[in-house]
C-alpha cells in the first residue's frame, strides 16, 4: 500500500511530494508552464537538501502536473533571482552547478517526462540519473543558440557525453524540437514508452532500485560519475558565459523579439520551434 506523506512533512509551493517507502515521487507544479524560476529553484534546493538528510530516501522520481510542459526553460525575466536561489545549495549563483550537484548526489534520480523540456528543462532531466519519456507527448530542445547563447546549465557537457559530438552539435546548433523517439535514438533518454505504460514502468523501476542498499547506489554512482561526469570547472565556465552573454545587446534584442511573439506564454511556447528562426531578420516571416 502506498504510504503518503503528511502535507507538513514535505511542504513546497511548486512541488507535490508523495512518499512511497524509500521513493519520493515529486510532481512539478509551477503554473502556467513550469518555468524554472526562483520559486521552483528554491523548492528543488530544499527538496535535495531534505532528501539527502533523510536516510530513508533512496530514489526520487520527477514528473510534471502539466501534460504540456515538464520544465519549459528558465524564466528569462528573473535570471539573477533563480541563480541566487541555486547558490543556497552550491555556494555559487549557478544553475549549472546545481544540476551537477544533483548528478553527483548519492540519491538516485529518475525523470518521467511528458510534455516539453527545453533549455534548462532539458539540462535538468540530463542531470537526472535516468530519463524515460512519453512517446506521444515528450519534446526536447536546447534553444539557447537561437538567442546567441550557449546552454548555461551544463547542456553541452551532458549532450556530448550521451549522444556524441556530431549529434550534440546538431541539437545545439539547430535549437529545434526533437520528439521522444528521436531522443531515444540519440541517447537523450533511456527509453521512449507509450504514455499509458510510462508511469507504471517508472514506478516499478524506482521500487526495484529502492529495494537495494543505498551503499551500492552511492558506490556505483561515484564510479560512473568519475568516468562520465564533466568536471565542476566546465559547468562553471558555461554558467559564467551564459550569464555574461544573456545581458548582451544581441541576446536582449532576440529575447525581446521572442517575448513579442509569445515567449513564456503557454500558447506561444507550443509553437516555439517554428517561432525561433523568425527572430532573425534574414529569416523573418509574417
């Protein structure tokens, strides 16, 4: 039988948490479209801190309350604010270091993806240990190059390692949407499954992993990370480059043009991939 946590046990504004033995099921609920803003970052930091301090927690499964958006991307109007929240865990105002911290954590993390994961949303799920996507609805993209930026949350570090140089360059330079089947072929996710099967598959996997000793999880993750996780300095560099360039005139101009076309609105984001090339004068259309 599912053991549900009392509301006061795991109280968050943007996360709904359900306890199933040694598994935390965490539903992201940051309406209207799960932007990664300061409130969501604050809750993620607090969740990680509390879960690491609780010896009964072994696995965290992240999902979304919004069927269209898992995490859309960062809130481009509140960059300094969400970075300040990340610093409460990492000591530095950096989403990249927050995500790397999550990868290095002894906790086992699984992303159950339905809807869109673009920009920092993609980087967040890449930071998780495993990723499983709904074949019908999951959409992936790294949109930063469309604004003259590099991904600031470790996207380059993760993507090159999971899919290789050429495919990572395709993903990054195109800033286009990729469906779950192609994401599976490229290594962006472990598997793409029918939406009707996704939840039960992830639930069973999380329970199986949680049945084994935490010491084994920590030992395996430590060795795998030593082999595959990029150094902290690489994440720090990308974070600093993003922070410097996002304030530059080209990025500011493109961001303003995107806001005028519906960026960070639910309707505008549904067609974001088609909108991005139109931000550039040579490609502008009606």
